[in-house]
């Protein structure tokens, strides 16, 4: 069963913190998003991040922050890679910082400038201590680990956070909520010839307003979103079925072989035929 674009929330601590120590297989994770802030800290391996249409390299032991509702996926070269993945619910931390929803954290290794580096290095050192705590007594180490994440978050907000002066109007938040409600419909119909008008009609709004609202909510255009879903399903079909490439293209909503190959190679670094050939080896 394929993953949907939206990653559902998982159980976290009373503070809204969930720390995962992961060993991930090589390959691509589906393009997805979630309501929580994500802190990603690779421990080894070679990982790339696709974030809102841009590709970044994630060196080991370098921290990256993915904001709430940012569409992203990862690529792991090699057989496996280990990382620490932390999800933080901003809503649960409002007792510390009531306006935390107004902060946006921008922290990607390739974008760190010289003045930020000392603070960035300190944050990465904090993250490295989590691996030592992982092997200790669970209840006590969990308490200490969450304390470290709170320190990391405070440093990120102080040195890499930007505060939005005006909160989103309640009407805008409701509209963005409606955008999220339509995503399951898109997941069901991605293999069809879906138009902007088709989706906008589902919400009873104009096509122009839908485009603007979708970009505001998801950080990418609707076409980028739809193409990402189609490419992920096509990638899974190439790996797990023997269906001919041309049929996979058509069943996942693509109508032009040249555009399909170009979009696929841009995302995955290989053509569909090359992925199929790698599977057979």
C-alpha cells in the first residue's frame, strides 16, 4: 500500500516531542508533509533533501529543519542510512511561547552564513549527545533527551527564527484547512487527467483563488504537488511490479513520454528505464 502525501501525526510526549532513531533503506521516501516541525540529523550515509521543489545535500552530523506543512522527500544513496528525526508540535509548546506559531525557522546546512555558524555548530553538538543517551536507562534518558531538544529549539528560534509580525486571519486559516481537506481527493484521482478547475470546483472556489491559496498553504504549486504524487507512485510501480514503463506512465496520469522521463530524472536522478534495470540487477 502506498503512502499518502500527508503524514499523519504519531504519538508524542506530553510536550509534543517525538524522537526517532532511524535506520532507513536506500532509495526515496514519498513526497509528504506534516503538521509538526521536523528536525533531521543524519548520523551517517549520504542523504539528499527535496524541499518545496529545491534539492539540498544533507551531510552527516549536520542539522536541518523542515517547517510545518513544508512538502519534502529524502533520497538515500547506498543500502542504508541512520539518522535522528525529531518531530515537535508547536501547539504543545505554547505554554512556553504563546506566539510560537508566528515563528518560521530557516536552517539548512547549505544556507548557513559565517555569523550563524558558531550557533549552528553548538546546536549540532547538542544533537550529537542524543546518541549517547539512547543507550542509557530509558525513562531518565528520555527526560534528558527532551530537555536537549527544548534547548535546541530555543537556539533555533533565537538564531534562525523569523517572527511574522501579523498572524494569519482566522478566515485564512479556515481556507488553508479546506485545502488540506481536498488532498485525499487528489490522492484518489491522481491517475486521471486532473485540472485546476476540477480541484477548485471541489471547494467551490475560483481556479485563480485556489492556485494562490494552495501555494500559500503548501509552499509549492498544485502542479508540483500533483506531479510529485504521480512520480512517487510511478517509482513504486517500477520497483514492485513488472508492468511496462509505458503503462506505468499512463496509469499514473502522464500523457507525454518525454515529459515523464524528464520529470522523473529530475526528481530521482535516473530515467524510469534505468530504475527498472537496477531492479533487475
